[in-house]
């Protein structure tokens, strides 16, 4: 079955950087687009970014474009989210999610999420 | 950026039908997906591409999308359906293609 496991979360100071990882298993990783989505405490879901199956195309939400960067390693079945210039309002649970296809934009499966806390 | 609007809350009695709307300019021309999130859990896809159900989702869940409103309909509502529901709109023509609605809390009275 599809499994997605996020790691790399924790506490970071404002202005700092953090890299999240997501290890995928249970499917042919290189055939699917992958997303990152976040949820601030007590708030709704916010879509952040997608990488196409081949890793040659990615799109971002306007709120994180230029600060956050998605990448993938199809040989390791992992995606990453590099987060720079972190702000207090970036505090959230960050979810890794799998698309239904190579590049459809449909989130089909979700990881359990990992907490990132930006605080001094 | 594209703006998507959902009602904050909807209440329904068990066995009745709940409808949750997702509004946006010309949303009927975009792909809309719906996710259910129970408290303390990760979200789960319940409707994709406006009207399709993933395997394992009961046929009590249905969707539609036309004009400026997409709708999630849950018939014969059960206590276990109590959750937050989020629409996710995908606009493949945009540089920022993905956006979630603010979510709707479904309360089963």
C-alpha cells in the first residue's frame, strides 16, 4: 500500500532554514507527481508546491515562491522541501502527498504530516 | 491568486443530505477535488475531478461542478461523516495552479 513518511521537522528560529524529506513506498515513485501541503495550527489546508513525475517541472503557491524549493530523487524514492527565510507564520504541519498521475494536480494519498515550528 | 470560498460550517441531522459549496470565478472550467479531514488525522480524498469517487469511498458521496460553484453532496449522513471538508481547485493554466478552500466543518446533530 502507498506509504508516505515525512521527516526533518522541528523548531527553527525566524530567518532560518530547514529541509523536509518524504520517503515514499508501495508504488512506482517515478510515475507520479508529488505535492507538499501545510496546515497552520487550527487553520485550513494550504497547497504549497508540486513536482512533476520526472522532476523537471514544479509549481509553487505565491506565498512561498522564491523561499521554498521542491526537489525529488527518483533513485531514492524521496522528495524534499527546502524552506528558507522562515517566518513565524510558516509554523504548521507539513504534509507530503502523492498525485493520482504523472502530472494531474489531484492529491490522492497523504502522509501523516510533520510539525515545523518557527520561533525565537 | 485564485480565490475559493467555502461556508465555515454546515449542520445536518443523521440520515439527511448535506451539501457543501465551493465558490470561485468560473470554477466550472477547473478541476475540483474534495478532501475529508477528521480531527487529529491526515486528510483523505473523497471526490476527484469534480464527480469521481476513489475506491473505498461510499456512493453516498457525490460531487458536481458548474458555473461559479462546485458542490459536495453527502446523502444519508452518518455520525462518522462529521469532519472538515476542503475543496482543492486545480487550474492548469495558472503559474500557481493549486488552491484550497478555507474548509467547511460538517456537524452531524
